[in-house]
């Protein structure tokens, strides 16, 4: 038996969550429902506007959120990401230690831990401004061969493809180690612009992937079509397993020969942050532990509905009970 069931690879960011009224949001002049990368100075100015807003803070990053949900469900997990030797970095590492997630990459001696400001409007939509900080320093040299080789699955974050200097090399090295050591590879596209802008690097990873996660927009962008069923069919010809999330329409899955559309659970969204991350972490937990794929997707859909019915990308309690309830 391998030491870890799942090893995540992605950006390490502190999520800073802010509830904001529509009028105040309009005053910021930001395009709603976007994720944009910003320099540290602009991020500091934005954060200063909410200094008295009672900010809530949590360890995050897309694949990091999936790994956290996987561990909360009882899975054995590790994560490869980069934080600084600062207050946010110490907070991040302490949370992962508390969750029982191995975090082998040593802290960077210079720079700041990355942050993601998540502005949540009353319509439950999220607008994100992210300063990557030292998460961009994660490179091939940080790919711990012992941890990857002792994992059943490697889960790669698509945002890393947007970092040609370090991230793409980290992904290539991690996948090479994984394939050499019998560790299966899952890749999430993360955003449609990642697929469109860094196509060559994404395609290289897809050629070696055992499982692709995407939402409807990302899947269509990669396939070059407008219909998600066509995109699903296209991806099934490229990789052995596919999972596409469809928001309120549920999910499409093809895993281990099982092909199904799995319905969503109705809910009243409060914050759409983290639905896809939760789905991926829960689905992986299910299939790793022998749950029939369509059942794993159904359970993952329920957990995704729960996480968007609250504030933040992570369920602080009740995740294992919800899994059993499903």
C-alpha cells in the first residue's frame, strides 16, 4: 500500500473572503465573475479598502481545496506548493499539518505568500483578484520524487500552465515521476483562458493524463465546440476517464467504463467559490476507495451543493456525515 492516496500539485494561496453589496462592488470598477492576477501593490491597495470588514482567512488554491476535502473525508494526502516564511505562510502550513496533509516543500526565504481576494456579491457570484506571491516559485526542483512515487494519484492544477518559467516545468517533472512510478495522473483545466492561452503545455499533460476534470466552459474550449456533449465525446477519445461539472445540471462522468450524467442537488447558493474543487476532491476520494463512479459523482454533487450554500470554499464541519448521507 502506498503512503498517500492523493498528491496535489498547485498554487498555495490564502483565501481572503469578503461579502460586498452591489453598490460597493460597482464602485471598485471590477468586472464581475472574473479571476484576474494582480501585482502585490495592487492587491495591498484592494485589501486596505476592506481592513475594517472583518475578513475571514483560509488556506486555499484550487487543487489545495480539493486535497483538503479529500483529507477531511479521511483520505491520505500530500500537497506540493510554495509558501513564504511569513505570517500567512505559517498559517497555511499549520492548517495543513492540522488536517494531516503532508506539505514537504520548505518555505521560501524571500517574498510573500500568495493571496486570493474573493469578493462575494448578494447574487452569490465571486470575483477574484489574486496575487500569486511565492507560489510562482514552485518549480521542477520542488517535485518530491519520494512523495509522488509513494502516491496512488497525482492531481495537477491547470493554473500552473500559466507559469511558463516554473509551473510548466514543475508539471512536466511531476508527471514524468508519476508515470515512471505507477502513480495515476489527474488534471484539472482550471479556467478556459488557461486552455486557450497555454494550449501546447496543456496538451502535453493531457497526453499523459488518466483523468480530466473540467467545467462546461473549459471542456468546450479545449474541444473547440459549443456543445458540452460534443466536448465530452471529444475528451473521452483522448483520456481514459473524464469528469465534467455542469453547475445546476449536475455532472457528466466517464470512469472505468461507466458513462453517466449525474443530477445535481437543488440548493440556495450563497457563494459559488469552490464547487468544482469540492467535486474533484470528493470524486477522487470515492473512486480511490472503490465507490462505484456514478455514486461517487452523486456524493460529490451533494458536497458541492453544500459548499456553495455557505461562505468559503471549504466545509468546516460535517463533510464526512454528508458523504454518508448521500
